[in-house]
């Protein structure tokens, strides 16, 4: 006699999702999956931005292509916004659960089994969220860009990064992103169960390589503008 598969009702499915979200494991899985979306976006964004080295035509054509299909663009933006909101919300709730589990702090605290990147995840996450808002106002809407020209991405990047303290903000933000990304990739693999002892060194190496590539790629742009390699 064959076993008939009984589909979950909408109510039971919603109940299961709610229970999953309320669990610590569920929140960590949500953070991992939304983090993976963030990593994919960061890498794609970096590769697109590097077209600035090939001149105004390349980067401006690329930007125009991204905006040519508004439905696709807003779908991508919607997915990214939802991922960021869920990531931040899950991180906040996990932090609160951690605090509640130890209401009385340590009398004497020493870092054991952690590194600087893991200990600063909350702070780098918060500062990166603030940076994202600034970045959107600076190079997307032009609200805080004194010489913003609509649809001329090359001009906006060059004129924006010619201001040394603006470049400094971006470079510091990318260093924070490197810290967040390094530990984030490791945590993402751990939360999804990809942390077998025999593969841990490889995962660490891949996380390091990815972090270095992303950080160097992003930082190279304001650095090149300041050094007049891009004009």
C-alpha cells in the first residue's frame, strides 16, 4: 500500500514557519540565507563598479542597462531589501536572546575561541547599515552629492571621491565590510551545516580570499581617483 503525501494547509504551514522563526536555529538559518544573498550582491556590485576603470562609456552603459528593465530592477531591489531587513532583525533578536541567557555579565572576560572579526560583528553590522544609507544618498539619489549628474555614473564617482574625506569614509567602510564578510561567510557555512572538520581550513581560506578580493576591489576605486589614475 502506497503512502499518500498529505499537503500542508496554509494554516499549518504558517504555524510551522512561525515556530521555525522563533527558534534560535531558525534565526541563524535566516541570517545565513539572507547573508548569502548579501554576499552575492556585494560581489556583483563590486564587479560592476570596477568598470569605472574602463572609462565613462563602459560604466554608464552598464548603469543604463541595469535601469532598462524597471520590473526586474525593483524585483531585485525588493529581494535585497527584504533580505537586509530580515538579516538585521534576526541579528538583533539573537543578540537579545544571548543577553537574556546571561543577565549578569562576566566579572572578568577573556576572548576564548573568537577573533576580532567575530567580536565586532554587531558594531560592523550597525555601522555598515548607516553607511548603506549614506551611500544611497550619495551615489544613487545624489542627495548629499554636491556635483551629482543624473545618469552620469562615471562623473559622480570621480567627483565624489575627489573629496578626500568622502573617500576616507568609503575606505573605512570597506574595511569594516571585510571584517563583517570574513566572519559572516564562516558563520553562514556553520549555520547551514557546512562545517566538517576536514573542510574547515578550506572554508577559512575561501572566506579570506573572498574578503580580500572584495575589499581590494572596492577600495581600489576611491584610491585610484585620489591618485588620479581615474579622471
